C-alpha cells in the first residue's frame, strides 16, 4: 500500500519552502509510536471488505517538531530541520496482516518498522491491533432471484435445439449480468436446460455489493422445438409422402412432344430411398432448389434418369442422377407430417458421377437408406 509523503499534505503544499521560514524548533524528548497516528478505513461489504490506512500527519509534525502546519509562516526554518522532517517521512514501513475478504469483527495487526538511521523521533518497532467494524451487509442473490428475472427462449429442431434469446428484467444495477446455457445446440423438448452466470459476471458480482448464493445456475424447461422423426418408420402418413415423391419426380421429367425428334422422353428408375433427421451444413455450391445438407427432416429418393430424343429413333441424349424429395417433415402429436408444409429439394449429378458415387454422397450427408 502506498504511503503519503508528509510534504504532500493539503496544508503543506510547498512544505519545503514553508518550513525554511521557521526559526524555533522544540523536539520531544520521547520517541513517538507511529501506530498512535494511524487510522484504518474499511470499504466494501461484510465478508468481502478491504482496508486502507491514513496517517495523521499534522499531529505528528505538531507533536514532534512543535509546528502548527495550519498557522506556519513562510520564512523561518533551517535546512537542517527541513532535512530532518523529510527523513522522518521516509523512515518507516507499515504492514497490515489482512487486507481483503474482511468481515466485521476480524482483527488486523498493523506493524510499523522504523529505520533508526533516518530518524530518532519514532519507535523502531511497534504494532497495534484494530477490529474491523462498520461493513454493511451485502445484498444476497439466490438462484430463485436469477430465475425470476431471466427468460430463455429456444428454437430449432428437437434434439438440436439452440437458445434463441436470453432476456433479462433485472434492475439497472444488475444489468451487466450475462448467462450461458449448457448443451446449447443439443437441446430437447421436455428437458431442463442448465442456465448459468458467465465467469465474468460472477467475477463482477464478487467485486460489487452483491453476494451470490450458490453457483449462479438454475434450470429452465425446454419447449417449442420442432419435432422431426428419428427415422422414416415413425412417420404415420409415410405412404402419402411416398406418393408425392413419385408424382413429383414424374412432373419434373415429364415426356414432351415425344412423337417428334426434338421432343423428350424420360426413363426414370428409383435406386434408393433415404431419410435424415438433422441437417449437416456443407457448402455444396449451386443446387436447383435447396442444398441437401442444410435442412432437417429430409426424405429423398435417388433416381437414375435417361433422357431420349422423341420420334421413331429415340436416340439417347444424356443420362444423369437426381436426388429429389422433401425437407421439413415436421411431426405433429400423432406423428403425422403436415403435407402442406413440405419443402421440395433436389440436386442433379451429371454422368461424371457414377450411381455408386451419388449413393456414397448420401451417406456423407448423414442420410440413412431404408426399404
């Protein structure tokens, strides 16, 4: 702890020039105990108090040198006196055996050590015990207080839920508090999510007039997450969706003007059916409608397609592979999917991709084949 220099007192600004004007000194015959001039000042709250000390500099100068600093003239002290007072101000060290986490009733031992080579006016060694008093009680904050003033909302898929918002209704003095949610990104409906104060907030509370009871956490019920089937077998109206797949791929590749050579005739073969509950974000580049990786509740078919020219010759123009289906297969309480909420997805692969390669890609996108 930094100690004030005697010459930095309010009444002694410019003390060196001031003392040089005095001509009469009267030194005390006995050595002074510096602890008699020390006062401790307490800050903070009970159990987390801190302390500083002050020295009654005016009284020391008065008792040792018989100088009233408030009524001193400017032109009457010798250089020897100035040096003596200056040396005294630098001659001691003060140590407090406790400085932090103080409670009312604690005892603090103040020890003073004086260098006798610098002054003859102070006792070389002295100590005094002070009792901590006057620290106010802190305001306690419980888990119930936190829970009452924190509103957490969720979004996303059941099993992969994330925190949407954390709103707070604390008074302004606690507006700095921030929170984190355990397992954010893996949340499920019906479970209790653990909400905790951030380490930074706990540290700020420990530096304030608030006392945190417990570890600063509480639980909230996870609700409102969208429910996607874990597997296609769980979908009660699967046959309706399967029929829509068949109809949809035929609409996309419908024969046109097949009697003419410039017309188009398609041969469509279903090579496999796949389902995936949760998205796998992958930068696929351009796709016709929606990336296969960036959606939940996907049911798709892998189709090999041959395109022929119309007319009598029916020449093969090209062959390719299409992944076509629907995302957003959200289950209701009866495990049925609302067909009006389906989102069409598709992605094409030209003949540089073998059918085996496309089927392998589906595995990479976390799809599971089913029969």
